[in-house]
C-alpha cells in the first residue's frame, strides 16, 4: 500500500451528506471514495501527464471497468 498524505478538499453540503450516507451503508471510508474519484480523473486526463505516469496509473487501477469511458 502506498503511503498516504493529508490534503484538504471542499465539498458541497450535498456531496458531504451523500458521501457519508454511502460510506455508512457500504462500510467503505469516505476517503477511499475520494481517492477512487481522484484516480478516475487522473485516468481520464492521463494524456496530459508525463508518459510513464499513465502506465503507473493503469497498473494501480483495480477497477475491472477501467477501459470503459
């Protein structure tokens, strides 16, 4: 597992409420959903990143639907 760093994000009240509800129902931490969302954005915009970084993101992506757009 990679070392995690702290950061601050600003969510709307609705986003926070829905994430908390999802987390409580699924038993998956909110932070994990946020990391998954960041990974989706990085993958979507990988063409703007240095060459090897997109390869690294592909290897780390555990989502079986990663090739879907």
